[in-house]
C-alpha cells in the first residue's frame, strides 16, 4: 500500500516526466569596429538570459568571433541580451532613423535574441566604436595667463524636431588645472560644443514685494568674470552648425583657447499673472535658440509669485522665462532680457489651455474610423518651451479624438506614430489651415484650442536597389539645412544586393543618394549632406505611387 509520502513523490516524478525539456540553443556572432568594420579580438561578451542568475561570459577570438551554447529561456517572449565590451572602445552611437529596436541595440554594442520554437541557431553582429580624447588649455585673452578652476562640459550636438540642440553625451565635466589645461578621456565620436562655466553662476532669487505704484529697486552692481561661454561658438561659414568634430580613436588637442573677462549683468523684474502671492513659480534663464545653443542653468528654486532678480547673466541673448503650474492659474511666458540691465523686466504669463483635437482620414466617413488608427499617440511638442514637454504629453486618442495641454503663443510640432499606410497631410488650427502640416502656433490669450489633423490613406512609397554595405539616404527638397540633418530617411541595405523600401512618405520632390554604411556618421559633419546632394538623384513621389531608383556602389 502506498503511503501519503510515496504518493507525493510519485506525483512529482510524473510531473517532471511530463514537463517539456528545454531545447539547446546555439548563439554566435562577431564583434566589429563600427567605422572600419574590422574584427575586435579579446572583447568581453556577456549573454544575459531572462533570469539574472543565467549569465554566461566569453571572449572574442582573433577574428572577433564568439559563441554560446545555452538552453531556451523559460519564457520565449522575453529576449536574451548580448553585450560586448573592450578596452579603448565604447558602444557605437546608433543612427536610429528607420531602424528597428534590434538594429539600434546592435549598433550600440548590444544584441537581442528572441528565441522561437522553429530555430535553434542564431547569429548577431555587435558594433563598438574606438574612444577618442579631447584636450586644450584655457588662457586669458589679455594677460595670456592660464585660467584655473573653470568647469568645462562636453555637449553633443543633437537634432530634435528639425532644430539643432545640445545635450550630454561626452561624459562628466572637468575642471581646468592650475596650468589651465583640461582633458576628456573616452569620448564617443561626434560633434561637440564645449560649455565653459565660471564659478560665478547665473542665479534667480526673490526680492521683497514692491507696491504696484512704486518703482522696482535698482539691480545690484554686477561682478566681472568669465561667465558662461560656448566653444567654438559660430563661424561665418556655418553659423548654425559650428562644432568641434571628434573622430573615433583620435586624440584631438585644441591648443590654447582665449577667454575674455566680461562685466556680468543683473536684472530685476515682476511677474504679472493670476497666481497668488502665496504661490510659488519657477523662473529660469533661457538661451538664444536662434543660434541653436541652449545655455541655461535650468529651473531655479521656486520663488513666491511677485518680484525677483536674475544675477550674473553673461554676454549673449537670453530670455527670462516663468512657468506657473496648477489649474487655471497655470501658464508660461518667455521674454528677451532688455538690452540694458537698468531696464526692469515685466513678465505677463500666457494661460495654460486645452486643445481639443480630432484625427480624420481623407475620403473616409467619420463613423468608419480605421481600426489600425485606434489609440494612436498624438504628441504636442512645444518647440519654444523645452521645459514643458512633460506637461504637454497627451494620452492616446479614442476614435480619433484627443485632448492636450497647450500654452498660448507657443509653436508646437505634431508627433504622430502613424502606420505606414498613412501620412500627415494637413493641419487646421482653430479652423485655419497651417502652411506647414507638421506644426502650428497657438494664438496668444486663448484658452480653448481646436485642432483637426487630416491623414491621407494613399501615401507615397520609395524603393531603391542598393549593394551590400551601403545605406540609401532620402531627403525632401525645400528643407532648411537643420531639417535636412534631422529629417533625412536612411534605408540600410541587406547583406546581399537587395531592394529597400519605405512607405508612408509625404508626396513631393526628393533627392536620393547612397553612402557606405561605415561612413553614415559623416553626415553629421557641416556641409556633408549638401555635398552629397550635388550628385544625388532627383525623385518625385506621387500619392499612392511607388518611385524606384537603382544605385551602384560609389
């Protein structure tokens, strides 16, 4: 007679016998240098499974190759991740235009493997980029003596919404030594601005309330310092693109860089809004976006709604901005600082309103809204108000209807995640068609904003035949230089001669050219796209049609 313990043991053995055994999985690949596509030996390659405890580590051989023998993960819907590291190398920064998530990860030195039941062998390619160094010496322009204790931050030149901006990406800031020198190790390849900051930083603070009938107090006497400087700044040839180009694996010495001491400026001002004296607002200093250099210390400490002063403002064109959050009193304003420090600042906050919008598909009845557009995300990106992007996020639309936060008097870019079967054709703001179908400017003093977005179900398609190792680049005619960089469409060819295709494009005139994939990063250099366009093929995309071109290797 079986005891209770024996029955439990028998049930456990039976369950193990019936459970499907995990299949063996083989993964191999190559670690290569992104720029030259040369193999990287002795790279550390780590395979991370769906469970943190499941991790394998190996080393690439003399040909950059590696392999793992493992078993399928517990859940097939969760990917395995592979990461490569090597001394003197960094994960390659991706060109994300037109890439899938997997391609982006692979171009960053990571690979993902989604294991399926019908395959047991997988191959990947991991890209690394040689690290670079950047150094120089800061000296005083008049005395020629070295300048110590200045903070320098490397800021990468970025492209956001067709505009040039700067952002982190070059590592932590450094401080100049007693001899004025600075040195950055391990920089990724790219274009940089150097942001130099004097210890005397800009400051926003509240001052005692001033009666409406009384004048504001005079600003305090300003100090003399180096202030905040962007290197290299602008040049006559490319005022909007001037930057320091750092190439992979190089050591760039900028030599002596002369700075001039300047008389900083102080301002006083008042906030004119519906906020109460007891409420607190955020006041900050914005940089001059006409030169696409974002120079700001970010939001200040919140101060009472009333009088304030801004201290230690360096040379350059700046705006004083106020952000008021909460309810009907919420709002925003950004005004240029006056040319003279003795002139007071009076900021009238624009109210925070609501945009009621609808998405419509051309030639489609409203009661037959396409199912593939249900729940589509509509983004209202405030181009003139970068600090308010989180405050203006909208939830997904329902049957094409959506709502969003809009600050009056600001320019917004429409961000739509459309299926390839559609393209954005027209935008109406308060029943007025906008000249640019991708953006609109809200009316000052308005609280209720109406948007109507018209999509076309007949997009244009572009396809090109390209040799392996090359990328096809498509650029719409009539774009200003900044948007050429940001809105180019890159279609990488496959490992064999193949045809690459992109749907969902706006009809119009385009130019197409081919560039070796290993050189795609050079399109970030000033003028490189313009030089390529001289030899590009003209392409006209018609609504609902496919335009084809064929390239031979350059």
